C-alpha cells in the first residue's frame, strides 16, 4: 500500500435526493384533490450516496465521484455529503441535466417510488480522475443497473483498479430492464465483494435456491482467477444475510431484531458495515455480522441516512445482542 492512499473508499455512482411522503395512507387522489399527509421530508437518496454516508458514519475516509445538475437538488446532496465528511470535490456539475430525484410514498408497511432519472445514469468511469483513484484503498460501485452511461466499461475499470492493488465491490440493485445481465458476470470476475439481495442473486444466477445462487455467482467470479474469486454477500432482509466464496462454506448470520420505521437503504448500510469490518481484516462471519447490525440499525428512522450507526452504536448492539446475529455454516 502506498503512502498516498489516504482514502479508504472511493464510491462511483449516482447521487440524488429522496422526497419522502409519510402517512398511514399516502395514496394521492386525482381529480385535483388536495390531501393532507403526516410529513414530507427531504433527505439523501440513491444507493451509492446512502452507502457513502453509511461508510463515513462508520469512520471511513470516503470520496464520491458522480454527476449532479446545477440545481437545488444537486446542491442539497453535495452539501449533505460534505457535511458528513465525504470528499465531493471531484463530483461533476452538468448544467444540461436536472439532478435525478425520487419521491417515496410510505405508509410504514409499504411504499411506492417515483423516480426521474436526470443525472442518475450520467456517471462516466472514463472521467474518474486518475489522481483520485490512486488515493483509494477500495473502490465501490452502487446501483450497477442504473449506470447506463458507462456500465459496459465498468468491468474493465474494476479490473484495472484491482491490477493496481485496489480492492473492489459492487451492488446491482434491481434491474429495471428485467434482463439481469448487463455484464454482471464480467463485474464478478473483477470484484472482491458482490452485494445482491436474495431476489437479485436468484435472478442474476438463474438459480432458485438462494444458497445455490450465491455459490453459482461465486463460481462465475472465480473463473480465471487464482485468488479464490469474490465473496458473494447476500442480504436477506429480516432473515439476516449469508455469504460464501468459491469452494468455501456458506456462512449465515441472523438479523439483529428490529422494529423498522423505514427499510430504505438498509442494503446500502449493510454494504457499508460489511466493508468497514472486511477492510479492517475481519473474517466472513464477522463482516456479515457487522453488516447485518448496520442494516438493522439504519431502519430506525425515515430515509436511508438519518439512523445509520456509528462504530460505538454497532459495538453496543453487538454486545447487547449476543444471542442475535449468531452465525452458522453448512
Ligand atoms: N426488518 C429487518 N429487521 C432486521 N434487520 C433487517 C431488516 N431489514 C433489513 N435488515 C438488515 O439489513 C440488511 C439489508 O437489508 P435488505 O435485505 O433489505 O437489503 P436490500 O434488499 O439490498 O435493501 P435496499 O432496499 O437498500 O436495496 C439485511 O441483510 C439485514 O441484516
Ligand atoms: Mg439493495
């Protein structure tokens, strides 16, 4: 590791705000009807930005590369990330596009999401400053399927980062096209950790059983590699999480018991927690347990970022829940 690697994680991806409309019955009524709702809240949205905030909250030194528009939403997310200590100095401002945004209607039990893409798909890996990448220990890409501009070039970008000694991870989230490919296999071969949820793992691998799906993804990622290939860490919501790499056992951890206010971004907070532990040298079970606690604690407030835990909060939860988040292998 070279002395100038002062960044723990460089995040590349989308950044946009979420407008959260919260009410027991948040369903709008057409016909120009005005309904009153409990609250409307503006916060940091987008998988990549929520991940970055979670990692920074856990004490990691994080920089973000992406694109916003020259507008109030763009300035809001940049200021929010800056306020959390994230280096956004190389985020590009594109005056030709509006910053993307989501409106989330949530009842607590269910939610509906309306998204305007704007800058969300605009991040281009060819524009990542070489000097920024050179400072990073680890590179993370969120929301692979939304990265329309440079998705086809991401695997080669990851491979070149790994060739320089930078570890890599990615999360696809849902594929809005329903194709469930888009080069994910090439990404697996160029990654150290992949973070699907159960549905995504099944759909990408084409295997119905989630443990077998994880094993299949690990085998694909290990093709042509001598280092054992990537860890596949699969998020299972209230069921916790599991992980494996090619040739190793599947390791499971239970969820930390929670009474969620809002599960938005729990997966991204899990990713941040897993990587905090993994980059510190924790084993697979320890990394999974740390991620699962971060995911559960992040559900304590509306939106993705407001309840993300500090390391002290994770330590306290791990201590007081020795019965929970136990692991098992098979
Ligand atoms: N209801 C819950 N109770 C306890 N823990 C939870 C709950 N929901 C999520 N978690 C924790 O957070 C982790 C990630 O959540 P989830 O499985 O929902 O990820 P995801 O589907 O990728 O989410 P996202 O909506 O952010 O993409 C889970 O593995 C689990 O450890
Ligand atoms: Mg997810």
